[in-house]
C-alpha cells in the first residue's frame, strides 16, 4: 500500500487519504436515537423494580388513620410500634428472631463446607464429576417440591419438623450449591506459589491455611457468607413444609397477607429491607477493610 502511494502524485495521494480521514473523524452531532430508546426502557425498568418498594416504604409511615392505599394519612411510627406489640399482627418478633438465628447457622455451615469443598476439589480425584453434580443438583429441583420431600422424610423417620432441623437442611440444599460455585471461582484465582512459599518457610498445613489462604480468600469467604445469609433470610418455598409450627419471617409475612389489613404489613417490609441493607453494607464494608489492610501490609 505504501509503495502504491509513493508512485502516485501528491494531489492524488491527498484525494485517496481524504475519505479515510473523514470516515474516522469523531462525530460532532447528538446522541443516536437508540440511546434515548434504551434510556427510556431502563427508566421504566428502574420504576417497575423500585416503585412498588418505595410505595410500601412511604405508606408504612402513616398514622393510626392510615390504610393500605394512597392517599397517605399523616406521618408517624405507629405501625412500627404496633408491629412488635402483637395487638393485631402475628408473632413478628419471634419469627424475626428465628429467621436471624437460622440465617446465621446456615451462613456458618455454608462458609465452612464451601471452603472445605474448595480445598477438596483443588486436585482431580476419581468420581469428582459425580460428586460435583450431586452438590449442585438441588439447584434444578423446585424449592417447594424439595421442601415437601424434606418434610415427608422427617415424618417417615418419626421426627418433628422444626426451623432448626428440617428447615435448616432444606435451606442448606439451596445455599450450599451457590457457596460452592462461588468458592470454586475464588479458588481458581488463588496463586499456589504463596502456599508453597509458606511451606518453604517452615509453615505446617494448618498454618498455611490460617495465615496464607484464609486472609487471601477472605473477600470470597465474605461473598459466600452474604449469599448464605440473604438466601436463608428470604427463603419461603423450602421453609413452607419444613419449619414446623413456628414460622420464620417469610412465612409470617405470608400469613399476615391473609389476615392483616393494616399498614403493619408495610412496616414489616420496611424493617426487613433495612436489615437486608445493613447486612449487605456490613459485608461490603468488611471486604473494603480487608482490601485496605492487605494493601497496607503489602506496602509495609
């Protein structure tokens, strides 16, 4: 191409290059019409996603005259107080306490088992593919059917279903596959050179895990914990037939929709959302602190 241009007169070379220069010149006009179409669709998506939630939050701050629909009547915290006094609502305080305890137990088990599974699958072994698909197989099973099967199994064994036994097992069938998949992704980015360096310095197997692997994998472990807590805290289908006589919070909310006709239901939705945001914020904050601590130790 350069040889051809060298043989051409200078005027012809300018004409040959001019269209190319014009074609690659940046556009000085406005945005294309597709931008406005996609922006409009995104705006409708955000409104459809957060609009109902915002309405629930606003209506939960009505006074005693408030109802379930707009217009809003006064502003107060009356329905938040009424929520925990159990005057017209169910056992909100007890169900909230059980859901938090169950979510914490599920989170601990999910983090420990996922971490051990990540260690176990670092090297191939006979039957590892079968074991892997058995672990994640519960993801394709309908949650309601799996919960029903768990409840029937406990009944056949002569055991009473409760939130800390059958519901715990049913929820682990939902949280463990997610935790294992996240941990596999985190483990795949772990540099084995760091572990070998710890061995060269005289560290034992446990010391290399405690002092090298866990600090490096800490953000991934926090992500697994966040998955476990949020999936358990909000689980309904797998808890419906396995929680026994004492409801968890999602089951209590469902029962309230059948017999509560006051903004207490909205107040409960607001409280549960605040708790979820606190957990997410604490998890993200811990990841940031871990990253800062790691950065400062690296510089030191």
